[in-house]
C-alpha cells in the first residue's frame, strides 16, 4: 500500500518515513506542501493513506484535506494530520474537514503505529 507523507520539513518527513518503514510500509511517497501532494495524489491512484502536516507553504494541510474530500474518489481515503496544532479548536476543525485521525508533534513511533492501525482497521 502506498502512503503519501506531506510535510514542509524534510526532517519530519524522514522521521515519519523511517517509522513507517519499521512498521513494514515500504511504498512511500512524499511531498513538501499541499499543492505538491495533490499532484502526487493525482498521479498515484493507489495511494492508501495520506499523512499530512497542517502548517505548510503554498497549500496547507487543512486546504489539502478539503480539496481531497471534495473529490468523490478520495472520500474514503484515510487521512492522518500530524501537526503542532494541538488545541481543541484545531482538532475539531481538522476532523470536520475530513481528517480520520490526528497526531500532535512531537509524537512517538508507537503513537503513529496506533493511529495508522486505527484508520486502516488493523492491529497486531
């Protein structure tokens, strides 16, 4: 399954991708902002999960989520928001926009594993 990791920080993308690799997810795509992520998503019809940051240039994560959810073919695509925006208002805003799960930075690999399992409906 392809997982698209979107974050303007190359370090954060690497941390998430390393964690996913340890969890045996090897088909990973990446983008550094929402606009780039949209292009990657359109070019890769078999993306199974979208993991996105909120605060990014060009198109932020919330705008990306809204754009993705506006397309019928992506209505069921699991989306996890990984962000420093940890306030209750931000979480509610993201969930209303269509995010399936939410992780506040900094996070542990175990948290990412749990949230990914939750959106995929899998567990050990």
